[in-house]
C-alpha cells in the first residue's frame, strides 16, 4: 500500500464519517421544528410526515454505511475512485433529502403560535373536505394536507405522491397559504384542485378536450388553452366549490402593470392574466347570470386595453374571448372519464354556491352559521365562500373567518 493510497483512503474516511453523521442527524426532526410545533399537527398527519421523513434519512444513512464498508474494503486506487464516486453521489442525495426535510420542518414551524396553528389545522380540514367532494364518489382516498403560512403573492402545492429524491412519495400535500390572503383563503381550493386533477387524470383529459373543440375554430386558441389546462382545471375546481368568492382574490393576485397582466412566457401553465380573469368572469356569468363579476370584467377591459399588449398576446386574447362560453361548458358540463363519465358539475354543482343560494344558507342558519357542528361538517365550502364574500367590503380581517377556522381546526377554547 503506497503512501498516496493511505493518504487518500484516510481523507475519504474522514469525508465518509462526516456524511454518515450528517445523514443520521437529519432524522432528528426536532432540530428543524420544535416538538410543540409538531404537536400542533393532527396526529395522523404528524405521524405520516414524520414517518416518511425519518424513513428517508434511514435509507440515506444506510447508503452512507455502504460507502464506509466499500472504503474499508478498498485495495486498489480504482476501489478508492469508486468509493469517492459513491461519496459524491451520497452528498448529492443528502442535499436533496435535507431540502425536503427543511421544507416540511419550516412548514411545521409556522404553527409555533397556538392561534395560527389552530387556523392552519382548520385549513388542513377544509382542504381534505374540498377533495372529498369529488374524490369520495369516485372511490379515491383524499391525501392528508399540511398547510403552511408564507410570504409572496400566490399559493402553491407540493402534491401528495410527488416523487422525492430517493423515488419515495411525498407523504402529504403541502399547501402554501400566503399571508395577505390568510383571511380569504380561496386559493386553498385552487391548490386542492391541482391534487384532484392529478389523482383523477383530469388535467390531461381536459387539455385534449379543449384542443379538440377549439382547433377547428382557432388553432392559436386551441394550442394556448391546451397548454393552460392544468391551471384552468384548478381555477374551475375552485369555482365549482366556492362560486364567485375566489375571483376577486385571483384578480388581485394577477393584477399589476400591463406588462404583467399581458405576460405570456413560453411554457408557463398559467393563462395570460387578462384572460384568466375574463375566464373566471365567464364561469360566473354562465352559471349565475348577471352579477358583480360583470363589473369586475368590464373594469379589467377598461383598465387594460389590448393596445397595451404585445401583438401575439393581443391576438390570443381576441381569438379566445368569443370562445370563453365554449371553454366553460367543456370544463364544467362535458362528461369526463376522469369523473367516471360524469361532468364536474355533477359532482360539484356550482349552482349550490350561487350568491342567492349562499344568502339562503345564511338566512336559514342564522346565528348558528359559525357555531353549528352539523353545518361545519356538511357545508364547510359554502360557509367559506359566504364568509369570504362578506369580507370583501371590510377594511379589517374578518373576525368570523378566524373564529370559524379555529373552530374547524379543533380549538377547544372557542368550541362553545
């Protein structure tokens, strides 16, 4: 054994032991999130997430042990080169696993405040209910959901079942709720719409249906709406369960200078901001008739004349606008294999969240709207929609929304 071989073997041994210690330490989840924060999760959710993350770190630690074994058995420079290659692979996989552990721990850490923890537990519950509406009749189990609070303009989701670094599956749907929309959390249902579309295969089927219907009329619109199908599906899902309630918040999020509203980058699954707002207005008009959405649409058309849009974007909008009623019908009224041959509206009927129906619910419920455990179980989507709409004219965060979400989340201090 040469001196160079021994020196390299010793150096690799130091590196290998370092990464072995790091892999084992990654499994101590309370380094990333406090025990108190973990306890603020529902037991089934906490156990699922912790079990998955610990299993990942154990597999990573086992890989580190194999690298150490290979290094101890090395006899030739080629053996050392192979061991070094395995160590570099281990380091890359550690980095990916660390990012995943940190992601979930940071999400859990947003629950260190008991008040916010109760609100987020309420949102967890609403998210699962919103998926059950469609998935349960199809015989598909809704995954657990971990909501978390973060900065930024738009919500997002790491879907349950997404492939992780080691080919394992994400244990829960992790949904970001933006701080500015915490008290009008309609984006939650947009994100669960993504999860439902993934579990049912709806997005791909919707993309094909849109392209088939639009291509004979406008190949340009057909290609655009085909590419936007995943986000269109999520918007339609939120509309079907909440009606008009998500539309003002959506308009606020996609608003901005004209260059933002008319932005259409290649590969972006989101419709052009202007078209996205007009499409949501068309959903409301198709199912509810005249209403406040008409004024919102007119305001956007006046605020952002097509003369401010790049020529190719203006052309896509001009060709799409006359087709919006057709697109609405395809999204909501056309039977889909994803829904076992039914239309989405058969499983989630938008007429139940028409403004007049929401008002009737409020009149019948009276003072029990936010206190009835029966209504909490049977009508959470309609209560959410009604509360968001009631809060649109308020300058302060609606007390009813927080109190109700905490009650849904099992906050015993306000259960009475």
